[in-house]
C-alpha cells in the first residue's frame, strides 16, 4: 500500500514537470475553463486524396528573421499556434520541446497570435523553446493563409505539414504527446 502511494506521488510529480509552478497551466489542468475557452483536442488526419493545396505563408519571427513556406519546401513542419497567456499552450510546451528534440529532421514553427516579440521570446526562454515563432498578432497573415484549407479554430492549434507543403493533420487544443508523435511519424514516412 505504501509503495503504491509513493509510486502514485512520484508519477504526479513527474507529470507536472515544468508547469508545476505555472498558475495558468494549473488553472487549465483544473478543467474548469475559467478565463479560457479551449479547443477540445480534436485530431483530424487528412488522407492524401483529401488534402488541400500546399499552403503559402510567410511572416517575421520574434528575432526579425523572415520565415516562409518557400524556405521549408521539402521539410516536414510542425506549426503551433499559441500565445503566452494561453493556459493549455503553457501546459503543452514541455511536450512540444520533447518532440522537437526527438525529431531532429522536422522543423517546428510557432505562430504567436497575440503577443509582442519581447513577450514571445520571454515565453520561449522560460520553456526552453529553440524553434522560431512568427509574430502574427498585428497582421494575422499566417493564420489567414490556412483559413479555408484547415482553419486553426482554437488556441492552441497544432498543424503538421508534409514535405509537399500540404497539411497532413491538425490538433485543435492541447496536444497529446503520443498522438502528435504518431502524426509526425506519418508525415515523415510519406
């Protein structure tokens, strides 16, 4: 009995990880949706025959670098729409960091839909995020590029883009690490 309690306590401690001292992530995990309306985690995979056209997008990163679909031609890309005050974004950040480390041949791109470059970079530093984020708050151009093809309808939304520039899958809401891993593997193996 004592061993089971110790094991359960250890599991809880491991699962809370980086977000243990993060009040917004804790609020999200409470499940009461206080101050936030989250996506429901719906996962959509698109068969090759049902994929729309390759999405053309471009934007400026928090560090001033231009990012575009053209520069990522031939590369599987995981695009995560987020902002710093988004509780599920904070809760999923450690899982995205782990997956990025696992898939060195996949480019992760953030699309910050609300914050300034400074706020975006502070969030990235806090969560050890090493991939670039487009600052899309003023123009919404990256978000609009996907509208009608596979609209990001919640924040966070994570989209996997195949080597051909077409969206292979979308997760509305917080990602499940194992599911996103499978979606990435599918895109990489095509």
